[in-house]
């Protein structure tokens, strides 16, 4: 097999491995409108290859099922009508077995075609692989949310045993770059792929600042909670305070206070909160309130990228295989990649000179550049090899079901 085919099979295999423990019922449930059923993720990523590679570039190819594109298109207006996102959990049929057969059929068609594809179409195959890696993380976070609502609180994978880690010491402050810096696609250490929203490469002006050498930990967060951080409106943005009150937010998502202290639900079931691990499943509003309480702020995405560009993304705690997937205590500092996505203080808006691509592919990122905040660095559920310093993730400020955390920054006089 060629490199493109090897890459394709590697990505597709990991998706299958992640979904392997799921029953048909597990894979069908949709726990909230922001999440999607696991079998929808399995089918949608397959629809992407079937539509933009096989249908568009392989003469004579016919859809596996003519009525399935309506079910598994996500948000591509150019591809026509589609099932409403909030209704994906109503798809009791096709079954999980049907979806796995669909994946196998498209994989076989891709095997037959991939050796004859032009370099331009192979670039779309690479985009499809990157797209599926994004959905691998979404599959994990969505099934975690669904499992968290089941009173049995079953584990998808058992928790790995290991030697306990010590609590990281007080964070250290790194002097950030100052003046004009180059950021955006092209700062990724030779990695060729980048999503459109990561570019163009451009100049940003940074003022004197420092950035923390590690992420905020659960121990840090427990101190914030003990000091009344969730109850002090002076720490919160107005929208954040209204969200906290309306939803009675008192702790990170999946946390519960019991007789033996705080616990957190994860893909490995419910376990005591590890004080040494990065805090996870907090919203932008919570992250901003914590930063204010700590006498600091969230870094801008330009500050974050300038600091992270010199570090190797693959050294972080990223996704390698199915198993005990969770944030873990930092083994060395500074570390800018893995464990949890880090909220920045930047809005998700286009860089100077950004232009969306023509056609349906152009709907990939640009249409979402409104009302969302940028996160950087990847998480324990981000596949290894997928991450780079220029990578821009984005969510609404109230979201927290993803593996979301933070690090601090501060201005210097």
C-alpha cells in the first residue's frame, strides 16, 4: 500500500477500535443537541469520503444507499437538505451493524480508487483523514456525556493502575515573546497539513507578558472553589454569571461531592478527583472567572502560539489507542500540548487575508466564525499526529463537555 492508503487505513482503524465496545443502543443514543450518536459519527465520516472522493472523482461510483446522504450530511448547505442535528438520536435504523457494513464498503471502494487519484484529490483524502480524527475526539466526548447520564455510571474502559503522581509545585511564569511575531499556518515545524482557518500566516503584535509553564490543576481549582469562586459575581463576566445562576453551576462538569470528597466521571468510570491532573470540563466562563480570581487572565491565541511553537506536539498526552483516556498529571514542564484543550481569550475570527475555499469544502470552518472562542493545544482525546502549534479549535463560551481546561497569562508592567 502507498503512504496515502496506509494513512487512510490507520485513521479508519482507530475509529473502529474506539467504537468497538459500544452496543447498538450505546451507539444510537444522543444525550443532548450538541452531541451526536456514535454511529452517526461513524457514518458521517464515511459519507465524507464517499461524497467528496468517490462520488466526485471516481467515474461510475454510485452511493451505497441513495437515501443515506440526507441522514449523514452535517452542515454542508451545498450538499442539500439534511436531517436536523437534534434529531440524530432518532435514527434507530440503520443499525450499528449496517453502519459498519457501510464503512467496510466505502473502505473497499477507496482501496480500489486511491492509487489512481490525482495529487489534488489525495489532498482531499488527507482532509478527510484529518476530519475523521476530529470526529474520533467528538465520538469519545459525546459517548462520555451519554454514559454520564446513566445512573449505573459504567466505564467504557477500565482505569489503568499505576504509581501515584505527586502534585506539581507552584506554577512558574515564562516570559512571553514581545513585539512582532509570525503566527498561523506555516509555523507547524514542517507539518504540511493545516485547516483553512489556521492561515494565512501573518504578523501579530505582542505586548510584554508572561505565560504559565503548566495548565491549571484540579488542586488549583479546588482552592478556587473553597474560596467561594463560584459564588462571587465580581469574578465573572456578566453573561457567565447569568449562565452560572441559570444552570446552578457549582463545579466542573461530571464532578460530584460525596462522603469521601470530590469525584469525577470519566471514560474509566467514576473516580476520586486527582489533584495533580489538569482541571477538565470547564467552560470559558469558568476559566475566565478562575483567571480573574488568580490575579491573571487567559492568554490570547497569538501569545499561546508564540510560546508553544518551539515545543513538540507529539510529546503531550494525546490519543494513541482505545483505552483509559483522561488528563494525566504533567510529567515535565513546560508542556503546551495534550491533556486538555486550553481556552484562550481570543474570539474565533478570520485571520487577515482569510478566504474560504470554493464549493462545499469551503463551508468547513469559515461559516462558524461568530460568537465562539478559540482553544489551543489538543487533549487526551486528540489523536497523536493531528496537533500543531497553529491549530485553532473553537466552541461557544458555555460549552464544557469537551476536554476543556486552561493555563494562565499575565501582563507585565
